[in-house]
C-alpha cells in the first residue's frame, strides 16, 4: 500500500514539475480543479448507487487523485503536504472517538458527539450555528443542513403543520410575483420550504428527489419506447395517455 501511494504522489509531482511536467496539470490551481473534485465525488456515489464494485474502485482512485492534486498544489505553495492531510484526519478521527482509542470510557452517544463537534468549531473560531456548512454543497442538501443547524438551537416547527402551511404560503407568493427577480426569489423560498416540510417528516430531501428523478426518467423512457412514432411529434393528449399507461404499469 505505501508503495502504491508513494508512486501516485511521485506521478503528481512529475506532472507538476515546472520543466518536464504536463502543461495542463501545471496550469491548475485549487479553484480550477475544484469542479472536478466535486464531479468525482458524485461519480463515486453513482457507482455505489449502481452497485458496480469495479467502477467504485476506479472512481475512488479518481477521487484520491483529486486529494493528491490539491495537496501537491498546497505543498508547492508552502502550506501543507499530503502527509499533513492524512495526519490531520487521523488526529480528528481519534479525537472524535475517544471511547474507541482509549481516551475516555463509555460509549459515544449523540450528545457527546455534538459536544466534540462544538469543541472543534470553537477551535476554528466558528461562532454561528451556520458556520461550517459548505457553500459548494448542492442547494437542496445545503438547505437541509442549514435547517438542521437551526433546529439544534430550537428554531424549528414543532410538527409538520407549520412547514405545510408555509409551503402553501410560498407557492402563493410565487404565483403573485411579477418580475423575474421576484419570481426567482420566491421560487427559492418555495424550494427551501419544501425541504423543511420533507425534513419535518424525517425524510432526506436529497435522497427523495434523487429517487423521484430516477422514477421520472424511467417512465419517460418507457413512453418513448411505447410511442407509435417520435414522441415529440405526439399531441399533449397522446403523450398524457402514454404517461397514464406507463404510470399504471409501473405502480
């Protein structure tokens, strides 16, 4: 294992070498490769969703390359190296599991876990409950995380009734909006309220919407396959008839 990792680190160092390296790799910085890092993380999740173990191995390798890439850029700038990244996460995992690594007796319950997380945030100088929620997260996932942070402070509806009423209110405000700017703002409020309602029922909004996406895609493909001619050339009534058939058969 160490030899394989050393080889990867050496390859990245060569690719970034000012004289003999790859022009593309040398031109990259944290910001330019950040989108690739996010993409690779999603491809790992996709391989897991498809239960493709061979692909998962490859995608994890691609994701590891991103960590090595960022670490190399940081090392060149004198910030930190890959070993520092590994050391930092190892220290963090031991600190978060004192009951496992001999620093404390007993088991880890949710209250003690939150105390540890709170101590880490305090060490980083974070003072708001909103601190530390990554801005690069998908908007739906970030909305849920922000709401959970607020709920930990008691700022939450006691039951789903409040979020349900708020969703209706936001839908009406979107209907009444007049300008594109107003519509965009109200649309955001509506989506945020929808996440809040789903969360009130204990449902992961990101997971639920992903499942709905897969269901819609499968049904649409089924309609295309069933259509007597090109699907786009059908009238809306004909398309809806196919939709009803596909929906009934897939239920």
